[in-house]
C-alpha cells in the first residue's frame, strides 16, 4: 500500500454550500446570497438559504464523520458570518459557531482543515469594488488574523483561497458564478489581487501562528490534444498556460505564464513592484482539486470522448489523467507536500424502497481515483491526504441542489442524512488502510 499510516483521509465541504442560516445570528450578506436571490441565476430558482442546515445540525454531521472514520474534515468559514460587512467589528455569534464546530471535530478525533475563502465575499466589500479593489486583500488578511486568533490554538491547517481560477474567471469573465460579471480583463485583475490577498493572508497567519501549516487550494483540469499534431499540441499547451498554469506559475516560480502576458500588460498599475515575491512565499502545502480532463481539438474545443463515461455534470471519468497531472505538477514545480483537497463525482442518486442509496458508479470513481493517487505516490509524488468532495449532497452553486456529490445523501425536505453505499465503502477503505 502506498499510503502512509498518518495519511489524512477526509471529506470536504464549503460554508455556503452546506450551512444555510444565511441571516442567522447577525450574519451579513455575501455575494452568493445576493446572486441566489437574483432571478435567473440559479437552476430552478433555488438558493443556499437553508442548504443542508449544517449551521444548526453540525453536531449530527460531525457524528456522521466520526461514524465514517474520517481523520480530517475540510470546511470553510463564511467571512460574512464572522465579519458581517467584511471588516470592522466581528460578530461573536459567528465566531462562536466555528469555535463549537472545531471543538466538536477535535472531540471526535477529526483534524480540522480550514479554508478561509470559498467564494462568499461579503457584499459590503463587493460594493467597494470586490476583488478589483486591491484593499480587499488587506481586509482578507485582517479576517485571516481574526480567525487565527480565535482558532489557531486548535486548527493546524489553514488554506487561504479555494480555486482562485474559478473565482476570477467563472465569477468575472463567464459570469456564471457570483458576482456574475463578464469582463476578461477584470478577471485578470482579480487574478492578481487574489494572489496578493493570498500573500498578505499567509504573512498574517504566520505572524500570529508560526506553527501553522499554510497553503492554497488550486483546481486543475489537464488539457490533452485530440490529435497527435503539432498544431493540436500547441493549442492544448496554450489553454493549459491560461488555465492550469495561471496560478502555480506565480505561486511557485514567481512569474506569470507567457500566454497571459499580453493581458497583464493592459492592467496598468495593478502589478506593483514586490508583488511576485509576496505571492511566491514558501508554503507548507498545496491543495489539488481534480475532477476530470479536457480533450481538445485544433480549435481548442473540448470534445466528448467516444466510449468514455460521463458524470451528471457532463464531466469525463478518466483517472489516469489524475496520476499524470500529479506527476507533471511535481516535475514542473518545486512543490511543497500535496493534499488532494477535492475529488468526487455527481450522479443522479435515489433512495431505494429499502431506504438505501446505491451509488456503484461513485464507488468506482472513488476507488479508481484513490488508486490513481496511490500510483502518483509510487512514482515519487509527495501526497499527504485525500478529501472526497463531498461529505454531503449540497448546494452546488448555479446548479442549485440538482447535482449530488455527497457520500452522504441529503433529503432536503426533511434534512435527513443517509449514508450512501459510497460512504460505507469509504469508511471500510479508511479502516482497512489506516
Ligand atoms: C469545485 C468547488 C466545490 C464544488 C465542486 C464540485 O470547483 O470548489 O465547491 O462545487 O467543484
């Protein structure tokens, strides 16, 4: 077996996708609350107002994690729950919630793995320009410090940002995520400001808690050429530079990819002297989120691969690309230890008449992808943990509650949780390898 005995086996969630309680106990409005309530943005007009009601049911959810034998739990804190307007006076009730959650996790022997920003910017900061305003990076660092002061005595793993590529481009170029803007140049400005914010928050965390493990979570969709031609290879490489390499290049090599330089050149004073050194500070780990690959033709169009299996998201199931990605990242960058911070699949699960949720396709997906991680480790890649996305079926952003990624089924009408076959399988796997 390639997995160390202290390998962190866990599951992941995000505040906005599970907590609900969007206005409870003094929580401020986030850009996702606002987006959800804007007609036409979310499938079926659904919202995250209640989601899995985890804010009120966290004890039950931690008990579930314990029953599954999870060693670690990756979750995010909602900025607007602890700082309703993003800065200024903290909301004690919000801080108390995370305090209780962390205590419950530790009592269950589950390592908390905390993400500070999983997309839910306080609206008050959006009104100041959001991530287009460099100052927001400073407010982010203050927020990080607040959380470290409150939880740093018990939380060891700190993640600054989740998937900054998605934040910048789905939120500011494609407009399918909050705040729903469509401006490519703005997306590059946001890219740079997110990286600066990451650098500032990293400094703030380390200043208060030198023993903290600090990292960032990046998403990767490997891009493979359909044809073995020079043109097709070049097209695939350019897409990779503009997507996959866009964040690791500045973070681990202190420069941006060549392919994005023309866009950055139009940003004027956004890039300031010293920024790249701030961005490329040493990290303790990097989180890798992997779901699928893209196979592209000479025009750069992602195509369906004949014979391949596709999930409910329309994402191809292809585990070998995962091993290859990890090996390639380790080869191309001098990376710190890697945690797989998200990996999983959505399928149209149903509760059978006997009350069981049979999800053999998810079991296969997890088995193959965990094996792919094992193969990467065997090839010398330093992977220290794996988090299934997700613990629970939850509010899948613009898809509302229509896509089920959980290893635990959520019955939204009653808030009953049912461990799926994949959850039972994962529990057995952890018990066996751990
Ligand atoms: C990732 C997000 C996560 C979830 C999965 C399916 O991009 O980080 O919140 O939506 O995709």
